[in-house]
C-alpha cells in the first residue's frame, strides 16, 4: 500500500514543482527603457544603476522584446540594436535563466536630453503578475548631449568673408583703374608740348606740300610728373626716326629744348615705340606743374 502511495506521490510532486516554477521566477521584476543609437551597455548601466560595473550583474539586463528573452552578456561587446531594451531589476535580485521571458514594464527612455532624472509612474504589467509600482531609480545623470552646431553662424562668417574679399577686389580695381586712367594734361605742360611740336616741325615744312611734316601726340604720366611727346613722320616722310636718323633727332630735340627755355628738361633718353619717337620732358621745378 505504501509503495502504491509513493508511486502516485512522485508525479504529483513533479507536477507541483512545474506549476510553482513560473511564479517563483516571475517574482523577479524589471523596468525596461528603449535603447537609442549610440548607447553602450556600460553607459546604460551607469545611467540606470549609478554604477557602470553593474553591466555584468543580474541587476542590469539587455532584453530582446521580439524573442521575449534577455540578450546573453557575451553579446554586449557588439553594437546594441535600437529594437532592444535596457532593463534594471526591481527588488531583490535572483539569477534567472536567460531563456526565460521576464515580466517587464516599459518606461520612458533612459536618456532624454531635456530630462535630468526619471520618475516612473505605476506601470501596467502582464495579467498573470501582481501590480508593480516602481520607485524612482537612483541613477547618475548622463552628460547633456551636445546640441548640433547652428549653421547660421557659420553661414554669416562665410558671407562676411566673401563680402570682404569682393570689397578688396573692387578697391584694387578702382586703384588700378585710377592709376591707368588718362589724366588731363596740366596747362603748363600742354603749352610746352604744343610749342615743342611747332618748333620741331618748323624746319621740316615744305611750302609745296600742304601735308604736315610730322605727326604728334601728347600723354601726361602723373606718377612720374612728366609729359611724353610722341612724334612720327608725316605721310610720305621718313623723318624723324631713331633707326636712320638718331643723331639728327637728338640734335633737333636739343634745339627745341633751348627754344622752350630753362624751365623744361628732357627727363629720360629718347626711345622708339613703333613708328613713334618718344621724347619725355618735365619741369625743372616740379612745383610749377599746377601753374596756369
């Protein structure tokens, strides 16, 4: 009789153990938070428990909601999926199998840029488990996330640099244009140039021809304060030129300068510019340039 009772008691004990196992394991509760891109297990453990070393304890777990199980801690070295959750235990911690689907409650994200601390509210849990009210977690606030740099300031600096460069280019162009632009010849130099041309051409005039023996043009060089008198042969003439008649041209220039008088001097040697012979002259006293 005792043997029959023992044989019947053994299946009953096994059945009782199987029925009691889930409630025992279900006594361990967790609060879980979403994982965002860039989170690491150590950082999440420090934020949720206050101790980064808790990452490899049973207090802290990474949960895969799709499979309803904890991720093995050997996988913590790999990048965390944003579909997973970071969980922290509530109450006494007991070791549970990783394959067991824990009873968890979802909470607000553990890392929120504008929220320094997290206070949880009563959580809705699975029907088979008792209601859980989680207390505020003791966490170390994460350093505030760096706000993305405002590109408007960089744009303003770039526009200011471009504007400064354009102004500098305009200033340089204006300065060069002002330097190269033709200037009105001062009256005293204008008269000297006209008298030089008349005096140089007088001995070359042919009474039988109405064509001027020479061509002439005047240009005032402001920075050198000198007048360039350019003369060339008239139509059908070969004189003056520095190739065939250099000494004759030099003689005639000296002759004309004596006619103009001592206020004017030849400021540089004669030079050829195509068909033109250029004679540069200036006032001996440069203060007289503005004289009438």
